[in-house]
C-alpha cells in the first residue's frame, strides 16, 4: 500500500452527501457538478477535489460501512455486526468458495466478497428486480469476485458440480433448503441462515439438527451504541434488532 | 484443500473433553492415555483414533471457537462476537500489520493472527506471567505470525519504525496511549479499544475525539442465545455482557 | 364499580386522536367539534358520543398508559416499565407519603399519585415553566393527591416537618441531595434515583453507599416489544433505553 | 405506622441466612438456635435478638424481594420486574378481584396479594404437590387475602359467579383459556399472560387478538444490573431473561 496515494474504491463527500468512486478516469456526476476523476491520481485522503461548478469534495478512504450506507437496500438488510459474527464463528478466510442464496439487495454477498477477496461468492436471486439492484450495488463497490445468478436455487443447485466452504441463506423457504445445502457443502463447511423471525429460526434450527449439522448455535446480536455528551454517557435511546443467525457445520 | 484429509490444527475429543492437535508426528498425552499422532495422517474428520489404553477419540476440524474454549483465559476475555465486530467495522483483511497492546492471555491476538494469516500481529504485554500464558496459547493454536514482546508499550512504541494498519488496545491506561497510537497508525488505519468499563470507555472516546480520529463509534454487542426445546423456543436465561468497543480511523 | 357505567377519567377517541375526559358536565372541545359531556352519564365503554358537527367519538376506559400518551413531556420521560420497577422493588402501597424531587413534566409524580390514591405525593420543581406544564398534566389526569411546590428542594427540605415513606429523584444534582434525602426518610423508607446517564448513576450509587443506604441496587430495564405478523414473530427493530434506576433503603 | 416499632412480617438474619418472621409470639427455630419472638415487640429495625445459643440475629423490615428470595420456587419463577410491569401497564390498585391461573410455587399470586391488600386473589393450581408448596409460601408471607383452589381452572371457571378485574395466566394451555378468561373478566378488566417461550407467546397473542382484546401488547423486560467497582462501572456479565408478557383489555 502506498502511504499517501488514494486506493480504489474511495469516497468523496460534500457535507453529508457522499459517493463511492471506482476509477481514476472519466467524469463523475454529483449533485453539485461534474468531477474529473483523473485529478484524484495525485491527491491524498483529506484533500479536496472541485466540481466544474467549483464545489469542493473531500476524499476519504472507502470503509466496509459504505456498503451499508450507499447500497440500495431492502426492508431488513443484514448489518455489519451480523457479518462480523458470521466471519468470527465460521473462521471465514479469504480464498473460500461461498454460495449465498437469497441475494436481495446484495449487502451480505458484497461483504462476503470483500472479505473473501481471493475467493468467489456465487449469489442466487429469484426475483429479477432484486437481482438488478444487487448488480448495480456490486458494480458500485467494484467487487469483481461475485457471480450473480438469476433463478431458483433449488433448480440451480442440481447443476453445481463443486462443493462450497460456506453457504449463507437469507430467503423465505430457508428450512426446506437445509438438506440441499448439506449436499452442496464440502466436509467441515458451514451453513449460516439469517432470518428476522423467531418461528422461522426455530424451523431452520430443528431442520439443521435433524440433517446432522454439528457445532449448532442460534443467536441474535443486539448492538447498543453509546452516546457521549458533555453531561454524561448513556446508551442511545434506540437499540436495533435485525435478525437471528443459525450456524452449523458439516463434519462428515 | 484435500476434501478428505485432516488439516492442522485439528481437534480430538472423547465425550466433553477435547484437545487441539498441531502435528502429525510424536505422542500426544490425553487424560485417557497416549495417542500416536502419525495415525491421523490417513484418517478423515469423523473417524476415531485410539489411545494406548483403547479409548476412542473422534476427530473434528479446528474452529475459531476453539481459541476461546481451549485457551487459558483471564477474567474478561474478548469473545468471538467482539472480534467479528472489529473485523466487520474496520474491514480487516489478511496481509495487514497489526499492533495489539495488552496481550493478556492472547485471545484477541490469536483471533487477529488467524484472520490475518498473510500479515503480522505484534502483541505487547507488560506482565511476564501473562506473556507466558499467551505464548503457550499461541503455540497451542499453531499461529506462526504473532510476535510477542514483553515490556511497556509506551517505551517500545518509540522504537517502532513501521506504521500499522490496525492497533488494538486492551489495557488499563488505554486513554493515555491514544495519541501515541495515532502516531503509529498509517493513514486510513484504525484504532480499536476494548474495555469492560463504561467510565474508561468514555475517557477513551473523548480522547480519540480530541486526537482527531474520524468515523468514531462506541458500542457493546449483547449476544442472546436461543434455546430450542421440544416445548418451545426461548432466549437462554443468561445473556452475556463482555465489554465496550470504541473504533476510530486516522484519515489524514 | 358499576359494571356498565363510565368511570372518570375516561378517554374519547376518533381514529388515532384521543382525549382524556374528567367530568360529566360542561362542553368539551375537540378538533372535530364540541361534545356535551352530560351525554356520557348514560353511556357505556364502547359506545359513541357525537360532536355538534356529527363526528362520532368512541369511549374507552382510562389506562395508566394515557399518562404517558397524553402528557406534555420533556426529552427523557420515565416510562411505565420504570414506574413498575419502582413499585415492585420498594413494595409501594397506597397510603404512603412520597416526595418527588425534580417534577419535570410530572410523569413520575402522576403515576405515583395514581398508585398511591390514599396517600400524598409532594413534588418539587425549580423551573416555573416546567411546573406549569406539570400542573396542567395533573389537572388533565384528575389527580387530587399531588402537591406541587415550586422552588429549590434543598431549601424546601429544611422546612419539612414530616418524614417520607419514599423519595424519588430525577434532577441534575441528585447525588448531592442523597444525604438530605436520608434525613427526610422514615426508617424502612426507600430512596429511588432515576437518571439517563451512566456516570451520574455511578456517583449516586457511591454516594448512597457511603450514606449508609442498604438493599442497594442499580439497573436498567430494556423493554423488547414483539411484533406478531402473519409471516412470523420478531422483536420490533427499535428497542428503547430510557434511564438507570438506583434503589436503596434506610434501615436504621 | 409506628416509626420505631417492628411491623410484621419482618426479617431476621445472621450473616447471609435470613428468615421471615410473622408473629410476636412463640418460638422460632433457626439454624443457630431458638428465638423467643416476644422479644421483638420492644425492638427496632437494626437491633439484635439472640437465640438460646447466644447467636445474634439482626432485624430488618420485610421487602417484596423477600417473596422471591425466601419462597420455594419452580424453574422459571416470575421476577419483580415482571410484576412491576403487570401493575404499571394494567394500573392495578388495591381493592381488586384477581384470578391467577397456574399458581406454581405462588410467587406471582403472593406479589398480587401484597399489592392488592384490600382485595382478593383467587389462585388455581391443578397439581397438588405445587399447591402444597404455594400454601406454605403464602403462610410464610402472612398473606391473608389469597384463596388457593386445587383443580382444573377450565372446570372451576364454570362455577365462578363473579367477574374479575384482572386475570393472570402462567400455565401450559394458556392460549386455550383465553376465550374463557374473556368471559370471566368484567368490562375494562385486563388479561395478562406470562410465558417463557416465544412460540406460546405468539399463540396467546393471536388468540387474544381474535377474541377481541384491545390495548394488546407483548414484550419482554431485560434487567441489566450495574456493578460499581473501584476501577469503574459496568453491566454485570450475566443479564437475565425470564419470560414474555402479553397484556390485553376487555373494553366491551
């Protein structure tokens, strides 16, 4: 890494509005005018670049939180805390082959692709309108290792000739897919299911138990943000629930 | 990865007792007798290996949870959920240079080394008795990319000629080290502080704010495990608090 | 209680807008016209009463939640869950003499007056503009057993010739008032302090400890509401933090 | 209340062992010898009373927490925080007629009887062995306004000629009893169901919804205790889940 240069993707911002930038060439259209991307080549983080109308945009590095912030999202997108739990509990390392069923807007697939830079994420979405959103999100983030398939994962699964290191499910009929997922996993691979509902979480857990998954656990992570004001420190009054996670492993 | 072979480290277990195994050579002493490790070379996960007294141990793959389970630990060890948050919010990828101040029993450094396989973790511990425990834990886990230094991190910091991508602190005088940490970070690098106490968390946050760290956030993750019994599903009656996390980034 | 009659206060509502009604005489002005309150005398809950413009308002019984819903409130009003904890942990029963310092908008004093129907609540507020709001709220709720004093509770305390069964504090300099509160309590009486900040909670706790309060505890209650949709059950995505509670008792 | 005298029930304790005392007459057997209860008549809280072996027991007032501490309990007893929520959200005041179905060890019925001093609590338990425990607990607490019935509440319900202000359920087939409970409630009365399981909570909620209950809500209260040590303040590492509460009201 060059200490002072800018790495792609980078983020440019003016006040509270920010954009992800993925190239050092061409024009970039903002709400305050057009930026000549070639100017970024010789700049550093913290520097400014001006639009043709003279508005100064500051440059900051891309952060994983930008997936969550800049993506078009569905109603219950998975949050970084949940991604972190998937990585920490499955020991996911770069170079893995991952199947993600139920792409939605692509937040989970994007994170997995980011952390699995030397591997591949195959993500499957049935609804073309969601696949279209996800495709744009992946391009925005400059992720080259995501393969987006449009179709029913039950049908597509029959054609897969490879075994996966990790399978993640975020779709309605997740419990039905559990036995298929087990077939598609290589030995020692993990299945992770994300679901906002308690009842569905129970069904998935029991299905994984009877399918012979081991190291089974199911949980939710509640993130409590602290607010540090002059007068004192307190939890933010809003605490967010997102969804439940079930993790299991195929040992033999 | 060979589909059917065993990868090191692996875990052998008999009932509820398990051991981490890190070699295919030599003898391994268990509470039920001695195992000849060379036998593992031709076995698969799920197979059994017998001690000289005839007790059968099953073989399963190592999982990151084994750090937490098998390590000698201090009173408030960081948990996988917290490691996951550090990775997800800093975007940590393998190949990084990490400084971990306040090794303790080494749980955090071990996780960081595992996920940073192609990089280096420098971990600093002042108390020799803790450093000794951490050293054994790193050996147990077969981690070759941890450099354990014994000494005061304030003194050692002056000698560092390199800049770090990530610095983690888990030590008493963490707030005082914040300005030093900023000096040691490369641009775009992250500082993460873990502390079980609210008051110390406030001090660190305010210190990082005045030192010019950006993307500042402080939070705690509460893990609520679900229990699925025949009669129904419920949260486990015990929910665990571990500690607060403060994350900030050096932009320029 | 008459099974079919309406008890005061009652609530009348049209769609999502509701009003507390405290008399069976006179006119009541709503956003949809005027209601003749004498009509309510012969009606039952679930019945309708019409405004002079013909809009039908339904009648339902008053509930304690109406304090919270209909009162003008400040930024961090205490919630019913917290009132419940105060009652349950102090064993508060009707007929008590209660001092409430830091009236604010009067939510806590109103609840205490409601549950302490045969006793008295003395509530003290320094800022006249808040006292004005509280006064209106008490009238709205038809509470006849609240005595609202405007002034500094440190000054007023010197004049009290009686001892209280319960003292509640919700004000900035709460820790300083702890020794005074102890003097004002009768033996076996409880002191309860409500504060949204962790640091202030710590100061109060330590102050109560050194002042000799017993049965000391400090906690926060997080209320997790469940949402039951056709597709499943889940925690509402927003979970609310309000404040910390410290409770202690004067034994001798 | 006499400022300096002892009120019954009172608590006597020696170190960590304590007993509830309910009379000023007769002998009381402790693990450290026998106490002559008539001695308590002239003592105050904080004073000591000695056993015939000379061991000094201190006297402190009874607190509602003593129900929870001294009662023989089943596996998932309701906690004071939950009792508080029931009182706060139903506006329960002394003088009510309460039906409690599923007595168990009697913790809930005892709290209700305590706060409903001028009213009656009818509590029904099917299993004689539990009824026996509950009976002892009620005697221990000196509660004279609890009527304990042994039998099936579905059968007994047919014989009730009165209507209740509040009905609480803590039993396995709670959802089935919802329509019966509605019949037994007077207008404006509340039904409260306590259950440790999510699935049962959902069934009860949907049943209450279709039975026409209003002001419906379902939630869980998580109590986070704070620990104030010299080095700082933090949540206790264990946070407790007990059960879910569903509350609804019969309006017409």
